[in-house]
């Protein structure tokens, strides 16, 4: 690849990084303003190992309250993050958050089946809501969450952290901008070997198997890389019911999405094999990320006009987690809608229900866009 083309790609990457880094200031949430206060609901490993440590990177957000059903966790993390006892809540007295003006936003990091209940209760308590993905276990629940936030005049955002990761942002820009020509095929593969004894293997808590957990990354990537909504889906499930992990949930689902432009996405969701990759194939080349949606370490390769280039983006001061937290804070401050509002989670839930239906009935399912 020639020097000019490398410079163009470098400029695109730098522009994406700069736009993310400046978002807090552009949306009115920069330094000098009051940081909005978050309450974290659910003190599992994702909350305590990934989300809570990132507040120190934030420009617009701070951790002010904790909610857990385990008193020992409340004691431990309140001490670690200097949270006063009055800002620690159990699930039974969760609704008392309405009386705490320090709490602006509630981040729901609970098992999937509890997302709707606590998101709705938080909105009714007058708080903005960040909810982990999938936002619910059904379309009906997702719609109820959106309705509750609207009724309370509060924002609802879904925790699609990869939308704030620079390589993914660049991939979206390049794919939608036709850098390798119009997109014809997307392949998206996500999976890991699920260990026994986890809540995600209990349908009552998870709402489903790999698709409701790791598979949503494949689905969401197919949608954000094409910038389109699918017109149909064909899915096949492969689950060994002799495996005690899969008594109530599915292991692997392979699904194909067709889009209005003619693009096709071939996707993998698995609890028994390791995947973290997507590839966008256009008429003039391809964009490849592996790993694509991990917590860190993304690697991008672009093939175009017979040349292969590894794209290395500059290191970011803030992680994708901190950028996600600050995005909602900045949106609350400015009144702008989040880029991954509740409607984005609802769109995924509609496709998820169709994927399950297709696998169950053994046929293609079309979407009614009327």
C-alpha cells in the first residue's frame, strides 16, 4: 500500500480517536462540570472487575452508590471506593434511591431476567438508566422498559461497550463509508467454553443460552457494521443435551441475516468453542478484527487492492468502559439521545426472538417492517 493511502487510513483512525476523546466536552460534560453519580446494581465480577475500576478514568461520571443482596460485598466495596453507608442499598430497599439526589444514573448489572424489573423501578425512582445487554429477555420486556423511561422523562441506554471502542468505531466508519467497496458479506463469530455452575446456564435467570450472552456481539456487530436492519433470518441450533451445562439453555446457534442492500451476515454464537472475530467483505477488499469485541487487545487488518495493512490505533487515555459511562452522563447533561438508547436493545431483542423461532421451526423468518 502506498504512503498516501497509509496516511489516509491513519487520519481516519486519528479522527475517530479524537472524536471519542472530545465527546464529553462537545456534549457539555467536560471537566469543570459536576460529575454525574452512578449507582451500580449487582456486584458480580463484571461490575467489580471491569466497570467499577474504570470510574477513575471518567471525566463526567463518578461512583456514588452500590446495590447488592450480599452485605459482605457492600461492606467490602464501600470501603474500597469510599462509599458512605447511607449510599449502600439492598434489593428490598432499592426504591429508596429516589430520595438520594447524589444518584443520577443507575447501572443495572444483574442477570438478564432482572434487567426489566430494576430498570423500570429505577426509572420510576426518577433515575436515568444504563442496562447491560441483552437489555431484557423478551421484546415485551424491552418495550416496557422504554415506556417506563419515557413516562419518567429519563434516559435509557444499553451497555454496548464495543460501540465506544476505537477499532470498532473505525470499522463502522470504514465499512459504511465504502472503504473496501459496498459490503457484501459480514462474518461474525463469538463464543467461549462456558463453565458449569454459572447463572448464565440457568434459563430462568438468563432467558436463553449463548445467544443471550456472547452471541449478541455477533448480532449487534452485523447490524452496526452494515448500518441496516435485517429483512430475514435463518438459524440452526446445535446442542448436546447430554452435556449437563445445557439442560435448559442452548449451546451453539448459527444464523444468517439478510439485509435490504443484499448484504448477508453469517454469524456464530457458541458456549463450547472460542471465537471473537468479525470480517467485513466488500467488493474491493475486507476489514478484519480479531479479537474484535474483547475487553482490550483489538487487532485490525485491512486488505484492499491486493495490499494488506495492519491498522494500529493510538493508545486511549480512557477505556471503552469509561467512554461508555461518560457518554450517558454527557447525554444527560446535554439532552442528546445516546447512540445506543433503549431502542437499539429492542432492535436486537426482535432479531433474537426471530432467531430462536427460526431454529425452533426450521425455517427462514421474515421481519415485518410495516
